[in-house]
C-alpha cells in the first residue's frame, strides 16, 4: 500500500504541473505549433519505409530479428542503475559491476570470467546489430546526471547506412562516465564496433569488430552502514552526511577490463532461378531460390583483466584475508585468447513446398589460451615467502598458462515461416579435449490460437546442458586469491513457458530449472561445487492497465531457490510504473509519471573487488532489499527527438533509510538527470 500511495501522490503532483505548464503556453505559440504540424502534412516529401535490424545466432550467423532503438516508453529507465532490471544488485554507479537477481533473466556465463560483472556494458556477439536502412541513419544520445562532484554522463552514437539493397555498414560508440556518488566509485568505458554485410543472391558475408576498455575504481564498500541508516549516531547528532565523505574500505584500487572480438561468416548458396513474370510485365522476371547454403565462420576474441591495489589511506591489506606474494602492492593480470572456426551446411526452409523447415549441421574447432602474471611471483620463487604474507601450501606451483583444443559437432532444425507454428531446436556435442562429453541441447516453439476476437500467443523453450566448468573456476592465480580445482560437469535442465493475451495485454511467464553440481563463489570468495541438485522456480506477470491517457504498468515476479546458500534470490520483486501518455499539439508525444521497484529482503551476494565476482555471505551475512526506489520523470518525443527529465530516487529516506542492493554498497542518492536522443536521417 505504501508503494501505491507514493505513486499516486507523486502522479497527482505531476498532473498538476503538466496542466499548469500546458495552460501557460501562449495562444499564439499554440497556433504556431498547430500550423507547423499542418504544414508538415502539406509537404510532398518522399516517404521511405522504416529500416530493419537483426542479430546473429551462433555459430552459422543465421539472422535473428531485432529492433532499432527509437521507442519513447521508459526511455529514462536506461539511465537509472538500480532499474537496470526489476531486481538489480550492484555497487551503485552507472557502468559498475552488477548482477541480475531475476534468475531467469540472467545472461549465460561468458568465457572470460571477469566480463560477467559488467555484462550490460560489454559488447558481445549476441548484442551486435546489423541494420538495413533505406536512407542513412545516425542516432546520438547524451544523458547527464547533474552534480559537480558526482557528475554522470553517457554518450552513445549509432550509424547505419546502405550502399544498395545488398551492401550495408554500421558503427557504434558508447562512452559512460561517472565520478560516482560515493568515494572511490569513478567508472568509465569506451566501447566501439564496426559492422558490414553483403547479402547477394548466391554469396553472403557478415562481419563485425568490437572493442572495449572498461575502468572502475573499487571502494570495497562503505565502512559502516550507519552512515546511511543512522548518521546521527556516528556524527554526534548531525543527521545529514555528504555521500562523498563517507569512508570506504579501499583507497587506491581499481579494475581494468579490456577486450575485442572479430567475427565473420561467408556463405555460398546453391539453388535455381524461378520465373515470377506477371501478365502485365513486358519483360521476363526471375528470382533466385536458394536450396542449400555452405557456411564458414571465424571468430577471434581477446580479453585482459588487470587489478591493482596500493594499501594506503583505506584499510590496506587488513581488507584482504590472504596476501600471498607482495604485501606492499597488488598487480594481478589475467589474459584470455580464443580462435574458433566453423564449417556448416544448411538446407534452406521453403525452397520447395515439401521443405517445411530448415536443417543444418556444423563442426567447430576452438583454440583457447589462458595466461596469468602476478607482481611478486618471481621474487617468491627465488627468495621464498615474503615477510608479512600468507604461506602457500607446501609444494604449490602456480599454473600460469594453459592452451586448450576443443571440437564440437552440432545441428539445428527450425521453422520460421508461417503464422500458426514456429519452432527451432539445436544441439551440439563435444568430441575432443575438455569439451569431450559435453552436451548442449535446446529448443523453442511458438504458436497462436483464436480465442474470441483475438489471438493468444503461447511460447515455450527448454534446454539440457552437461558442460565443463568455466576455466577460471578451476584455475586462478592472484595476490589475494589462488585456487586449483578439478570440478565435475554442470548439468542444467530448464523449461519455461510464456502466454500473451492481447485483449488484456497480459503476459505470464513460468519457468523451472534443476541444476546439478552447481558452481558458486562461497562466503570466502572461492569457487565451490555443490554436490547435489538445486531447483529454481519462477513465475511472473506483466499487466498493463489503461484508462484514457492514464496508464499503470506492473510486473510482479515470484521466484524461489531450494538452496539459498548456493543460489540466493529475492522471493518477490515488483516493478510499477504509473504515468500519463498523450499527444500534445499533434506532433509531441509525452509520457509523464513515476516508477519504482521493490523486492523482498533476502540474504544476497557480496561483491569481491579482486576477482570482480559475487559470492554468498554465509550464516553471518547481511540482508538487503525491502526498500522502494522511486523516480519522477517526464519523457517526450517530437519527430526524431527524444528527451527526458527525471529526479531519480526521489523518495530517498522514505519509507526507510536502508537502500542497499549489495552489503555495504548503497544506491545513488537523489539526483536530477536528463537525456537527449536525436535521430538524423538523410
């Protein structure tokens, strides 16, 4: 009820401000804007159809339909870290480390362990978009969080253009930067990508290159939560505290993660020419119908993680339980390099009436290399254990580099055409090296049926995986952490269903997963394997409500884990958005409202800066959650321009002062933010 009352009170205030603002517009200005809209109707400019976008499926580069980011709805939400998802646990700042606590929304683990904490900001194969635009498209986005000492900026640019119907190019640049609201929270990243494709009748090529350089300072969290929850107790009765003055555990530590990926696929199609001449045509017309496609794809990845810590004004080495090689300074370096080659052949769906589905088979060879270097390791080998350091086990010898060769074979069947049933299933099997015995099988199906005057959509997906653990779980060498493990394969079985009801605009999702031999980071920050099984159940309802221009959209997620010591999850998470959505002066679309999220208190993960990992807390842990974070916002779109004005965390201190998503990492305090997006088309 408190959540609803907060939203209603804030929305009433916004309605009043909106009415006053609109009524304050002079009549002459309203008339001018009306005439401007009418003038646009009278112009006889050529109209171009909208462009399209797609991503690629691994490893053959099959197209997966995607979208061009031009929507107005919830444009402002992309600039609130705590609203990255309906339950996002993070160190607080934009572009900082975080993890999705909605289990069924989590991304698969990446090959490079350190990318997982910043997966929302790292370019990847699955995120890479290709565009087919009839006229060149350029989009510029600039978002800003106001403040001299805690300024936050996000600059993003996207370009896409076609030479002709077959040949197109694209490029993106992403630059988030923040000083952080609390000490030692500064974060920045520069990421960019280039893409190109050629889609001819017989020959196809798709390629991209991306690169990123991510840097964030590490604070280790604030030293005492009472600076947020009860500051007068620590400050002799003074109730306010400057966030940047709150002491933190680490004074001079940071993580840098860099990486790049180059992917290209080449395909040659066999087929025949079909006569499509119509009676009114004066010349013969033909189209090429492809029946078989031979595909070669190449993928190269390189990643580098560097962690540095200089004990000083913070707690220094007292923050770390172990220091193995150099008590005076930490410089941990981890590198990953990979090349994969895939050959495949595909029977194309629909080339004949009997070809109701597409069928493909492929083989992949992958070469991986891993390498570590640690400051003080060479001295340790020569002079032995340095004074003040943690003794290593007798006979221990760090494994600093390793090369792996792996081979898989796989196949895929899919039906993407038709309006009633669409499905896809694929499976790959490991044959050589550490991949031997691996199985990764998954499938999905979607259908529609009439119910009343509309169609209900039902979709389901499932997978079975029996996979080797990530290499970084089995071998790691650093100044504060080191381990050598021989874990067994992890087995996952998941099934999930979704139903969409158009007339009520309801979307219901239900899923269940069983994980055997789950690997997790324990309360010591070390990887451990749970010998039994863990079950996770999740059900969510997304229900929009609308009456005229008034809207109230809600998403409620219920989830439970059979072993909260291995997979901790908040049991209930709610995202609620109450807003007005209307047109003003015919050309201006406005969304004005208040949104917030809340999830139940639970014993969540802690964050370990040295390994950029999230680990369980154990019996003496700290609960987080059970607070609402509300934002008042105004978003608008005028032709190709989008903008938002927002006061984030407007309810700071109400109904309580405990606003932590991770232990000792409070969310950003109240802040004014704005954003602007302009689409240029020529």
